[in-house]
């Protein structure tokens, strides 16, 4: 049964520009438009001044059995887990059992050098350790992500690898840091990370439908994960969640995440100084700052105010994305999940609605429109239509770089390799500065048997983005540098 909460906004202290307006209906219209265009399947919850003003589900939590999405459905929340792990660490800091300046070796004496003696808990929490992200390692995606593991033993996957940079010198997101923190928590307390999570956070906050998704238990009411493709839904790739552990291994519901938000807003479970550290500016990122388990930024809100602070995080594992977008200065929160692996800009667009900033509705997908043209009239006709519509009616469709990329992969997965090469080639023409366009073209050329062309495009992608681990991995497999 769908749940919808329409409250009188004037009573909630919303910005004056929105008083008396049906904001919940506006949010509903926005979310439904994304869903009807195939860009969102999941649920959304919006809170303001301590009250829920909107919550609703769209599409199916289980498409086979037609079980609907909603705020009480359990879903994998990916890296939203990091906020919980950071809170556990800061609780022990409050109790004097951990030091932010303490090194890994202080708590895990057997951890290999030099990382053990040089990397601090602060650097692990703020993604400034320089330790490589195990998720990006060459063998992780095709091999290790299917193999159950024990946390302490899994450290050997990355604990002896060279630093990506000198610890503390810069920011680089790394799941490895939060995985190490989970092992440290267990070593110091003698409790498993899952036990600490339950005893110190979930039970005190009444988060009864939240826990560690370790793959060993049946979890009632949990959604299935899918991938939204141009040809429809398909099951998401398998991932053994023991590999995500304290970095991204939790499941939860929007209702439970709302309880967590209230604890954050009311400063429960941590000291004021610990909260200040968690939401502080600990590391400069490419787009803003990172605290401990949270990204910290400024967001434009209009209504006579240029911007205010946002504290947020997005999590993703195969088949699921989840977001927690908080506005502490106005006690607002936007929570959502998608169980088809998509990342719609719902947080940003709902913020605009909250503050009366004009919202541009999402445009239809040009990729979705062109796929039947390719199949029925050929790729050359589809490309002509793309060029014509983009030139004459640039606002009629979404022409973002990802659109042709999505179309190309739909064709590639369907065995239309030549057509995929043509679409990816068009994307490099339309977006010559996008490194991913050349990576995708390289993959299609490799499938077409053009190894020289593939190598050239992978090298070009790598020259534009030195962090492209996929290009590095493929070139190494081909004996290239």
C-alpha cells in the first residue's frame, strides 16, 4: 500500500516562498516523472523540522512477484554504511579507547609496514591514507567479489600494496580505509563489527529493520537488485556482501534511516565535539570536503540565501543506490533508494523544490528513443536522426554523454557489435573531452576484433584520466603499457 504524507507546510516552518503550497504534491510529480521515464525505481522520504512531509515508493521491490517499493522495504545501502562505522569509531574516541592520531599498528600490530606505522585513524576516516581502494584492484570485480571472506584475512588483499600517495597529502576515496576501521573496532572491543553496530547504534535508535547483510541469513522484506537497461530490467550482478563489511555492507529502510537522521539532528550517541569532527572539513575533495563518513558541501538554495551546508553521502552496490542528503542548518533531510542501479539527481532537485528554486523537469532519454530506430531502420538512420534532433530541438531530449554510452552498451550486450562501435564513435565526436567515451569505444573495438584501435582508444582515455583502472587493466592484459 502506498504511503503519502501531505502536511500543511506553513506549520512546519518552511521557507516563506513555499508556505501554503502543496510541496508534497510537487515532490510527487517530480519523482513520478523520473519513474515514468525509466530513470528511477525505488522510494523517497523527505523530512523537515523533525517531521516527515513526504514518503512514497515507485515501481517494484521484487519485479517477479510484483512487490511494491516503499519506505519500509529493506535495501542495500552501500557506502551509507561509512557514516555508521565512523560513528562507532568516534564513540570509542569519546571513551578514550581509540585515538584519531593513532596509527594502524597501535591497534593491529601485525599490519604490514610502512602503512601500519604511518597511516592514522584520521586518515582512514577522511580518505587521505593513500591506501589503494580494494574495489579497484584488477582481480576484485571478476573474481574476488563472488568469494566470501573473513575481514581480518581479507586485509591481505591490499595491506602490502604501495601507497597511491604519501599519507595525508591528498584525498582519494578508498573503501579499504573503512574496511580496516572495522577490523580495528573488532580488535579493540572483542566484539564483531556487526555486534557493535547493533548494540551501540541500531538498538538504541530503534532501527529494527537495519543490519549487516553478510549473506548468511534470510532477510525478510528485502528488495531484489536489478539493472535498468534500455531493453528493460535484468538481475544485478552477484556480490558477496562480506567483502563490503564495514565499508558498504549494510541494509536498511528509509524509515530506519529517518530514525538515524533524528539522532544526528538531536546530537545523540556522540559528544558535541565528536559530531563537529564527523561533519567537519577534514579533507578537500574535487567538489567540496569530506568529514568522517560524510561529504560536506555548500548547496544553492535561493530564497534570499546564496547557499547553506549540506552533509550527505551516496552509496552503491550492484543493483542498488541509496542517498542521505541532510541540511543541518534547517533540519531537513532527503532520503532515497533505487533498486535498479540508477543515480537520479533527486536530492538536488528536491532541494530546489524545498526552497522555491525553479526545477527543470527531466527530459526524455534520447537513447531510449533511438534503440528501436537502430533495430528497425539501422544505425546509420539512427545517427542521422540524432544529429538532426540535436541540432533543431536540443531541449527535446536528454543529450548527455551517458545517453549514447548507454545505447552503445545496449547494442554491445545484444551482439550488435558493429552498431555499438558506430554509436560509441559518435559519442567521442559529441564529447571529445570525455575520457569514458574512448574507454567504451575501446571495449567495442576489442569485441569487434580491432585490437589496434582498441589500444589506441584505451591509451587516449588513460591519457585524459590517469585513474582509469579499467583501461590500465585491459592494456596490461593485452601486453600494452
